[in-house]
C-alpha cells in the first residue's frame, strides 16, 4: 500500500500531523509506497506539500488510491469525497483525526486496512480508535483483509461468511493462517464453516471462506525465436500458465511470480505476459550449455524456500512450484534492472513531472550531483544515495549501469530536463560504448523535465513564443570556435537564444565575448531576460536590454534569454493597482 497523505488545514494540526507522520516515516513494509508527507493548505501553514483547495485535493488523492489521514472535522471530509463514493471502485483508507490527537475515526476503506491504520495511529497518539466495523469489533481483526501475500478468493462470499460468524456460528481453520492466531474467532474443529488457506481454487461452496496465499511460482521456457515482441506470443505464455494452473486445480490468484531464464531478460513478451497475469517478473540464470532450459531448472536456481514441483515441463514448457506459505517475489531469482534518467525541473516540487516522482519513489538507488539529489528528496532511509561531484558524468553513468545490471532500480537525476545539457546523453554515450550485454538488458527510460529556459520563459511571459535555440556557452566539451560560429548563425537568423552555462569561475571571459558577437547583429534595445534560481528559494527574474546587459549581472545559476528583433514587453494591470510586466515574442513575423 502506498504511504498515507496527512492533510491539514492550519498550523494547529501540524504537531499531531508530524506525530502521525513518524508512524509511517520509514516503513520497510512499504518499500514502493513513497514518502509519507504532510499536505497543508497554501498560505496557512508550511509543510511538505501544499494544496490550494481542500475538496479538489482530497478528491485527487482518493482517485489516485492514496490513503488519506485528514486532521479536520469528519463532516468536511465526507462532503468533499461524497461525489466519488457512489461508484465504488478501489477504495483507499480514509481516516479523520482530531487536530489535538484526541480522536481517530476510520471512515472508508474497510477492505484496504483502514482499521489497521486506525489502530496504528491511535496507538501512537495513545487514544482508543473509534472502530465501528462489527466483525472487527467482535473478532479483533478484519477477516476479509488478509495480510500482504494473501488474497481473498471472493469478496461477496467473504461478507456472507462473516455475517454467519456474527450470527453465532463457529469456524474451523484449515491451512496456515498465522495472522489469525490472535484473532478472537469462535473456533471449533467440528464447525460447519471453514476458513481455508489454500492455493487451490474455490469451488463455490458457501460454507467456506477461501484465502489464497501467493505461493505458486510459474517458470516458463522461452524459445529464442519467440522472444521478440508479439501480442500473440505473450498471450500464448499467459494461456500456458493459466492452463497449467487450472490443470492442477490452482487459483490464478495464488500466483506469486512469473519466472523466466535470464537470457531472455529483455524480451518484451515476458514483461507483457507478467503484466497480463498481474504478477512480478523474475529471472534465473540458465546453464551455458542449454539453449532452451527446462523450467524446473529455473525453479531450482531461483527459489530459496521449500516447494513441491507440479507440472510436467517437457510437454507444456511450464513448471509450477507450490510452497506451503506465501512467497515474497523479491526473494525469487532477480528482477530486470532498471535505469531511469529523470529531470527534476527547475527546483519546485510541483514543477517535477509525476513520472519522475514515481521513478524516485520506486528507486532503490539514486545517483546524481549532490545538490540535485538533495532537491529530489525527501528520500527514504532504505534508498541508497550515490552522490558525486558534477564533473564525473561518464563515470556516474557507468556506475548507474553497473547497479542496474545487478537488478536494482536506479534513478539518475538531472536538474531541468535530463536531455538538455545533462545526464541523458552521457548515459546513452556510456551504453553505446559498452560491450556488456548485461547493460543492454537494463530497462532504460528517460523521463523529461521542465528545462530552465522553459521555466524562466514562463515566468517572464512567452519570450520563446517564436523560433528559438538553446545554446550552452560552456567550452568544456566543445571548442570555443564552434560556440562563436553558432552564436553568429543564430544571431543572424534572428532566433531567440537561451544561454545555458553562461559563465563560471573557470570560464570568466566567454560571456562577454558571446555578447560582443550578438551585438554585431542585434540592436542595443533588444530585450533580455535573466532568470536566476528560477523555481528555487530566492529566485529572481529581471528584464533588461542587450545594451544594459553586463556579465557581472550573470552567474552560473542564471538563464539568459536574448530576445529576437520582434520580442516585446508591456505592462498589464488595473490603473493605480500596480501591474505585471510581460515579455513575449509574437507568433507572427512582419
Ligand atoms: N538540464 C538542465 C540544464 C543544465 S545546464 C535544464 O534542462 O535546465 C546548467 C545551467 O542551466 C545553469 O548554468 C543555468 O544556466 C541553467 N539553470 C539550471 N537551473 C536553473 C534555474 N533554476 N534557474 C535559472 N537557470 C538555471
């Protein structure tokens, strides 16, 4: 389950919010759950995330399936979420907590563990939780909400079963259900009703509550010829797995993982098949002398728990392993490693694209220049950070591939966009130069970000509203003569120019030289926008003319946008009430 969002309206709730946050701060049981953050109403109080409108924010969190702990009146939350309640899809836990921590009320998400959360939070606040679910009150646990690794076969049947128990019947327990040991269930070995924990499919009997442990691993062989992408090839794997499960009377819900040979680690059909089966995909090494390894070998190589093998792999190409308990997929063989190169945007959290935030939340390892890694936070204690000096880019790229080829989920951070004078090109350069097939097997993706030129332009208005170019004035990786030539051509072509890396202590004279060249082609009155630390604390934006621009007004944290001959500015506002100055380049040309 993902980490809860703690939502507050004012400063009075902050202390209680922080106490609740500490319950979920670094929970190793929720490795992909992201950070538990305090969301606060903009302008009222500063916390981790700010929101503008409570109703909109709560509805967004709810729709995304994020558990909500709201520190306000229950009625407010009910009214905000009411429009979403009639169509009951996946319901995250929703709780309200009194600002002073004196009451913890679970509202929604009974099957998503809201009562468990209510108990956790109430324990931290040293108050009794306001549990209202009858089954939960009577038995001390929600029988219909088994722990991680277990799934209920049929919710409707589960509800009937619990009402039979509430009506006074007792039950047997068959199979291993360690989480029910402490439950106050009315037990009797001769009971008509039975809770059965089994990977076998439920046959529809009404006197049974069937809970499946995710205890079955399906190993598949993949003929190299079919390893290419094809919807029908992945559908064939899915139906082979489903057929093997059905042949042994096993429920598809008992499947813990799909296991395949490591030499087909990059085959898209496997990823597709695992996605269709809705299970993680894991890999085990094949022996070098085997072309088409028998799936039973894979099981032997990958499983670290005792199991029974069920299928005849020679006829179906599938072997099933059944363990007596749920199997944690992360312990089976290894995963395909991932390397995601992301851009953080200029700095502000809300200018980072959600895909980048998601990659960060899912990462095991984070690499990048120290300043950017800090900007990417807050990170969890279980995430490894490999900070480095900014200059070692290729080395950092190689390090990222090494980690990812061990099966880790690596995120490489850049500021702005990773493809604009940043790490994405270095990563591809390292990959192209590598002969290592393990690097080629890494699942590489690049997530775009809001580049400094775009963030600066947006704040100024629309200076990039017509044709423009982006230039780095750094001659670290290219000769200065090339920079001069490009400046001349761009200036002559009347393109708006965005200068990255305009100046640094090691490159003191280059900006003046560049401006001299631009001034040969552009009038002194040409508008220039300087954005410094845009989207970061203390950020400034200035508009001046090319004639007024001096290199002393620019540093390495500045974006310089030199307008074209048509770039213009105007002030807008109500007379006497001040106004905003906008800079833009019209879409048309004269
Ligand atoms: N990948 C980054 C650019 C890296 S080059 C991006 O797409 O934005 C570094 C240069 O970008 C700096 O020298 C500065 O010119 C510019 N820059 C980066 N972040 C900035 C910010 N927040 N405000 C202004 N300029 C910034």
